[in-house]
C-alpha cells in the first residue's frame, strides 16, 4: 500500500458507549439507556473483504485490517476493496428494537487532507463475498458522525432502520459493507483501513412478564369464583425486565359472555377498581397483561373468576349463653372466667359467619351457629355483640346480649399507707366472698408481676417496697388465681411514697466567683449515709454524711450570675431519695474601678485634665490589672493591698470608658469589669467684633481667644476649609487674630470659623466656633458683637 498514510495501531480502541443523539451532523453519545430499555454490545461474528485484483477470491476472517477503497501495492498493482462485517441478532429475538449503532475505528488513512466519506450499507446475507459476487447493498446507514481526529479511533453510524429492516425480513444476522462512494472508490488518495472487530450497540425493549398473584379485592384467586361485596379491586403481581414499575392492562367480562370483554388500565398501575362497572349477582372472568411505558405488551395471565354479591344479611343474630345469664346481681361467672356464647343466624343461608368483639367466628354451616369462648374483664353489666357476615363480606345488622358478671376481684389492704421511699409496706390479699382461690398475681407500679400462693383461708400476705423517688403515689394491683386456673380482673390500692429530698442550707454569705462557698446538707430520708450532688450540672460527687445525717459541701463557682447545688441522699441499702437543693446568686470576680476626678456615670473634668483610676478586686490574690481606655491600654501590678492605680488624661469629651481584668496568683483571669465616665465639654472662649447678624465681602473681623485649658501652650484656628493657623498666647493667656471676609464672597453664603487650644502635653481641647452670614447691602450695615463659647 502507499507510504503516505496516517496510521493507527491495529485493533484501535472501540466505542463503549451505547446511545447516540444527533444535531447538525454531530453525535452526542451517552452510556445511559433510555427508561425501560435494555442494552447490549455485540462484536462482529465474522468479517470479509473483496479485492478487484482477485475478483473471484473471498477473503474471510483474515488477519490484519479491513481495507476500504483503492490501494496501490508494490509493482504498481491497484487494488479496490470493500469490507463486510456480520452481527448476530439473536439478542433481539422476542424484543422490540429501540436504537442501534455500528462503531469501529480507522487504523490507517492514505491522506488526511481528503475528507472522510466512508459509507456503511446493509447488505443481503453474504458468507463468502467476492468482487464478482458482491451481496446486494440494500439500505445506506446514516453516518459516520463528524470526528476531527485522523485517523479516528471511534466512528459511529446510526443503524436502527437497517437492523429493523433485517428483522422484518426474518434474518437472524445483519451484514454491513464499509465502502467509499463510487466517485472515490478507485482513487488511491481516498484509501482507508478499518478495525474489523466492529461493534453493534443495541438498545431494545423486552416485554413485561406474564402477571402472577391474581387477587380480587385483596384476596387471592381460587379455583372457585370468589364472592365479592360492594368494592371490586383487581390486582396482580407484574414484573418487567426493563422497568421497576410496569403498568398493567386488565380485561374482564361476564363469564358466560366473552363477547362483552372490557379492557382498562395502563402504565404505572398493577391494580384497578371496577366497582362501578360490574352488576350484582354476576360471575365475571378476568385476566391481565403487563404494559410498559413504550406500549409493549407482555403475555396474558391466567384467568380468574369472581361473583358479585351486594346484598347483606337481613336479620341480626340471636345470642345466648349457658354460662352467663341476663339476671341481675349477683350475676354469673366472674371476671377472668370464660363462658360459652352462641351466635345463631336462624337459618339465613346467606350467613357464613359472625364478626364479634373477639374477631371472626365461622358458622357451623350456612345459616347456622358459631360458638365462642369469652372471659369478661369487668364485673357488673356487660354486653357482647355480633354481626352476621355473608360470603362476600357484606355485614348485616348487629345483635347484642347483655348479661351480669359476678364480682370476684380480690381485696387488698396495705400498711403503712404513707411513708418514705424505700420503706417496706405489708399488704394482705383476700378472696371475694367464698370464691375459692389458689394464689395471687400482683405488682407495684413500674415493677414486674410476682406470684404468691393463698393460705388455707384463701388469704396471702406480702411485702412491697416503693423504690422510685419520682413516684409519690404508687399502686399495688392484684389478681386472684381461681381454682379453675383463670385470673380475675385487677383490683388495686394506692400508697403514698415520700421522696425524702435532702435540705440544703447556704452557709457562705454573698457567694463570689472564684471564692469557696459552703453549704450544709441535712438528710431527710431515714437511714441516709451519703449525699450525691452536682454544682451547675457538673459531674456528680458523693460525700459521706455524719452520724446526724449532715455534711458540709464546699464548691468554688467558676462563673458569676447564678449557681445551683442539687443532689440526693442514699441509704445503706441503696435506696435513693428525691432531689433537693437550691439556687444561689454568685457575684462576679471582676475588678472594681473608682476615680475621684472622674466619678462613674457623672460628667466632670475636661479634655487634657488627668484623673487617677484605682483598681481593686473583690477576690484576694490579685497580682496585676490589665486595662483599656478605648485604645490606651496596659498592665499595672497590684500593690500589697491588692489595689493598683493609673493616671489617664482624656483626649475626648463626653463618653469615656475603661475595661479591666484581674490576674490572680494562680494564673487565672477574672471576668471583665467596666467603668463609664463623662468628660465635660471644654473649649477656649471666642469673641469677634463683627456686629449685627451679617458681614460684608472684604470686611475685616477681629477675634479674641480666652483660655480654659490648664498648661496652655498654643491656640489654633481655621477659616472655612483653609489652612490651620497656630497662635501663641500672650502673657495673660489670651490671643487676638483677625480674618478678612473674601471680597468675592456672594451674598447669602457663610464664613465658618473654628478654634481650639493645645496644652504643653500636646492634648487638644474641644473646638469652639462661629459662622458669619455674608450680606451685600448698598446702605450702611448694622454693627454689633457675636460671641461663641
């Protein structure tokens, strides 16, 4: 073959995706099949090629690649070839084809400058094609889809129509030919080679399976027709190999009129209600078949039959009992004593059984009787009810039987009635009247049943011990075991159980964070030997109690606000009391701040006026204080008395504050304390000789500043947004300066003047200021003095 070909290694990678969508000649491939589909990948079962240079020869399953188009071999011989691939279609047997794709890769291209135009055609079957006996080319396949790589290891053609054509023709295989168009077939410049191991990708729909598990109104079908009442629901178990939720089509008809067959149902349902479509007293036959979302049906199920019956029994049953009579006290039997009750349909052959308080009882024959055993759970007047039921489940009117149950519950008395938790009580059980008993079954609230035999006189004495301190009232419930073995209904009595919560007394006045706080515990529950407690829900701690039932408990609050000490006492036998305790306020360990010059919450001093601030701790052991005056911060050591002080000079008026924490000898730090004070507003006094309420453009104004700030060093002023000017004070502390109203200042505008002072420490005072209204008047202007303080 020619030497100018682009070439890929033989058996280049093969497409492994299974569906394709096309748009503007572009393939979009995805590995996910459509809903309710199965997918498979089929390799070519055989391949062959034909060669014009050997027109009678057949080349089947040769080694090497599949030639397409013209190739010039050594010696100048020109060979024109087509290649065939055959696929087995048995996977589609009995299934519906959804889509099909053929894919293979180029292994060599003579000249990638020539556009790819390889065609794929469905052909007639051909086991051994030759150049002279080529199979008929039946249907051209769409593709290949555009691929910019050359050679391409993945070319795909949509072959759905071609595969369907083969199936419609009854073929079990499909053969495709790879060839060039006639106008390129003999031109070596367009020659190509392909991987003969082509793949056929199939997406297909398998039909639903034959339905099973046929039911009529939730009852399984039988060989005999089921009898159904006013609701008729048909249901099946339907499966689809491609769909977890297949639909179902139902068909039903009067059993003796198959010509009246009715179908209904559809996708997404495996049951259907047909109550409104059936008539009473008719036997119907029905069956179902699966139907998937694409409309593919499966085989019909077996046939099931049912008969409709919408008429209920007409009369209530008659109820009698040989054991429990309707007579008034003392009555019959007793609680827990079963008796026989007979339900009689009185010959109504529609009745097959009875619904009663204990469930369903079948009649001994149609229209006959049912006998049940029932043990009353209450003494006195009791009633039992029964409703007749026909084969369809229709229920007739309810009958009832009222009878009197004799009182046979045991008596129970316990002493003492009221005592502490853990104290044993003695209880005596006695039979009712002359009722013979063999024993008693009893329990205390939240405790399991226990059994005690009866004495010769029918009584029994037991001890019970309330042990739950959270239950202030408990019940002792008892049932008699009759000589017949039956148990009577319960009878109970109540007992009070005092929880005996300990009393907790606060010994330390004014508890403070980080300082020990003592409490005295007094046990209330007799026999208590220990106290178990927690402080603020922390881990439980147990301490012994003294002989007098008291103990001293010491805690050290880690936080302020409130603290709680709660606990319970325990006796030597392990009985626990209820929880007792108390809540106490806990003062903070934050430091206290005082200042003579700047009292808390008051207005005093002035900007630049220093003040001494003293820090002290309510808790001993302070070693230092860390403070912050709004950005001016530091740490100062505590003196021998535990206090410290700093001097702070406010740089701004009005609200000032300091926050402080204490560091203790053990390295811990207190909560943060705070202190707010107000610095009085102070500024130099400003007076100007501008008279009246306005000034004129070009007017000169003379102003004087009088000091208020101690240790005065200088004054400063500014006109409008001009430069700041500094003035030295005179011997008397005042300073005089002049300003000129700009000559071009328009009428109605203002001239703004602000001024301040600075002390020798560089602290600037509050500012003072004034404004002058500019007014242009052809007449003389009024004169006066404006003063701002």
